[in-house]
């Protein structure tokens, strides 16, 4: 069918449990619920998610498991995320198609299939909001530190093309922040310079100027310390490249410990 919807979402640990979210981050939670509604309006067969916290060194990993089941205690913040259970289906056949597409393009893509593998919180936290009943299959993807932004974009392009040619109705999710020079103090905003850069990048996304966003990304990622070096954004841009015109919807921009977290959906337009 196609990529029915793409999105950029937040995964900050402090929203893992909705009943514990501080007032200043409640707009983030509201945005995540809105985005979930949009996701279900597309009647998706599968969600493909790249997470800044699934950090691979040399390869781009694709989780080809038929079931994603476990309990997560986050290494980075076991006080905030402890023993959080999840149980989603996977989509091994589509996952394998993604792997073959990437390999066919000469990219270092690796499939894995291990029922003892436990998700990272960058995958789990958004999934708790996006698919709260755990009733849509998921394929989770890593970021790869050895990969340049260009290589990551190329991987995204191949993922987007494969999804477009698939018979499945797919939603692509990029899980990560914009500016990400973290400081102590959950309520702290990014600096005014970082906010200005985030705004420019976001404006490019919202106005459909993907080429300008891509051109800006390398320098922006360095200056603003964009999460995962901007790889999750390069991937998103790659996936969207082939989808033609789309309608972008801005759902919010909320801080967390000096990071800027934009929540945006991109709905491809017909034609
Ligand atoms: Fe993060």
C-alpha cells in the first residue's frame, strides 16, 4: 500500500507512566494521545519504529522477531522505568523484506530474531502511548553510530520504498528529540539558540522543504547536540523522500532536561 503516516515522537523516560507525569510535560502526553488517534485512523497493519536508544555500533539492526515480549528496566534510569511489561506482535516477513532491501542497496543491515531481546525505552515509551492496547505489530530498528547521516538517509529511503511497495498499511515512527544538550533539571528548556535551530528545522518539515531540512541537519545536529547525532531525523527524511506531497501537523514542542521534543505527523497526500 504505502506509508500511511510518518511521525516524529518523544520518548522521555518521565512520561513512561502517565499517572506520574509532571504538569509541564502534560502537553507532551496530550500530543502523544492525539498522534495515537491519527495512527489508528490509518488502520495500520504494522508500525516501523527507529529509536535513538537502540544504539548499534557498526550495523543497522532490524528486529525480525514474531513476538516482542518482555519487561524493561531501563539501564539509564531504573528509578523511572522499572519492570515495565510489554507484549507486541512482530512482522517477520516485512522485517525480512526491509533487510533484503537494505542489503541490496549495499548497506550494512543485520536481521536478528531473539525472543530474549528486551526493547530499549526509546521504543517502549512511545509504543505505550501510540498503541496502548498492544494490538498493532511492530518492527523496531536501531540507529547506527558508525553510519553517517547520508548513509542513514539512504537506509530510510530504502525502507520507505519497500513499505510503499508492500501490501501492508505501514506507519513509520521516528523516536527522538531535536536539540539534546542535556542538563540537570527536567523542566529546563533548550537554550534560546537551540530553540531557534529547532524552530527552523521544524519549519522546514512543516512547510514540506525536506531538502532544506536535510541540508541543515549535519551542522544543526552538531551545534544543538541533536539526539543520536540526528540519525533518527535522517531516517525520517529518507522514508518520506519517496512519498511525494504530504500534510504535516504540529502537535507540540516540549522540553525535558534541556532537550527539545517536537511531536509532528506527516500524512502523505494522494497523487
Ligand atoms: Fe532519548
